[in-house]
C-alpha cells in the first residue's frame, strides 16, 4: 500500500518534471517559459520529496520519522523560495519591457513597467 | 610555428595521459595514499579527537594549519575586493541600463525574505555548531549566514540593510574570525602545547585531552564562520554597489 502511494507520487513528480522541461523548451516567450518552469518545478519537487519522505517510513522509528520531517522541511523551503524566485525573474523581465507573445503578428504596445506601480510609495 | 606548438602540446598531452596508467586505480585499497595515512585517520580519529565526523577531524585538527590559512585566504580576498572597489570616487553617475524603477517595494519578495531569513540563520547556526558531529562546519554555516544578509539586501534595499548591519561591524567580524582561529592556536602554545594542538586546552577547561580536541574544533569552526559570513556580505556590498555603498543593483 505504502509502496503504491510512493510509486504514484514519484512517477507523477517525474511526469510533471518532464512537462516542465518540455514547456521550458517549447513555449514561445519569456513569460510563458518562466510560468512553466516555476509551476512545474515546484509541484514536481514537492511530489518527489513527499514520495521520498513516505518511502523513508517503511520501518517507522524515531530516526526515520525525523529524517522524513527533515525532507518535508526541504519541501517547505522549496515551496517558499521557488515561486518567489520565479516571481523576481518574471518581474525583472517585466521591468525591462520584454515583449509578450501574441498569436497574430500585430504591432503591440509593450508593457509600461513603471505605470503598473504608480500608487506605490517609494 | 603554430602547427609545431600544436604538435608539441598534443605530444605532451598524450604523454601525460599515457603516464596515468601508472597511477593506482580509483579507490584501490592497496594504493600508497590508502595504505598508510588514511588507515590511521579512519581507525584512530575517534579515539584521538572524540569527533565522530572524520572529515572535520582531518580538516580542523590534523590539518589545522591548512584550514587556518584557508580562512586567511578568504579574509585576504575580501580585503582585496575592498581595496580595489571601496573609496573610489565616482566621477559620473552610474550608467546602468534598465535600472529598476523601484527599490524595496516588492511585497512578495519582502515577505518571502522575512519568512526565509530567520530559519536560514537558525539553520546556519545549527550547521556551525554541529560541524564536528554531522556534515557541515564553519565554511558552510558561514556561507548560509552571509546569504541570509544578502537576501535581506536583495529583497529590501542596501541602505536599510546597512543600518541593521553596519559596514564597520561586518569588517570587525571578518577580522574577529581569523583572530579567534589564530588565538586558539596561540593560547594552546601558551598552555604548553604546539600551535593549534587543542589537547593543551584540557587542563584549562577541566576536561580530558581527547574532549579538548572536540571543543577546540568547535571554537575554530566558529572563527571560520565569522570570517566567511562577514566576507560574503562585504563582497556583496562592494560588488553590488560598485564600491560606494549607495544603492544596490
């Protein structure tokens, strides 16, 4: 039973990692690529770590429970840090007015990076 | 001429590759490196130093001189960057393309940093304090500590970070770390041992000589951590602001 859950978690984690890499390579512009990298990476890392933590509980003892707890701590750190890093990179691209992808080749106005933050006091 | 050089280089390279045949195999237990010195460390390290982590025992005790001067190298690298970048008068305004329009108003970054920094520092202290029992030590813990301050400077701005952790304090800690390391060595000289022979501390602390090795290593790791933490942050300060500590990137 435990094995089945571990296998499901790990395989789905690997599946989402595959999706992340495909998205990173195949999406058309910076923003969509970062979107794929940020979301897929976080989810698949969490799934893999959960799988590892459960696998470690095969023979429950205080030591193995502690190790599982530590693995979940890595998950918490990744869960906070990875989306924040994605946000910071995305924001930097937004600031330097990277063009977004559009389906039709029409002249579009680029983002105005400063206007978005007009109300924010320095 | 170029072809001759290429020929000579290829010849020399081939010769070097050919001589690697005489080297012992990877992980060969009968090789000279594995048959004399390392067996002594593996068998005797715990008896002699009461430190279960063999790597730290070799790094901070058997090889204490080397690690001390590694710390001095880190210190000197920080000083070199400081000498080159700091105190240069800026002739014209900074010409940074795509300078961000705002500094320190990104709520997401700030709150994530607030969530991360305290656990990071706690974990760094754990890594330092547990360096002689589990993987870790002064260098690793110091880097994590330094990174927590860099994260603060990245998420907020350089000026508010410098108000919390002034440049003078940073430089004081970088020197203090080396002083702690060398001081432990000198005091063991005064107490009648060799330089960095922690066994001499046993009488002063009222513990056995073997245990004194363990505590000496802990003290040395703390010194290393101070220096590495301060130099990491000082490097960031000077490199990110171009030396005038006015504003970060």
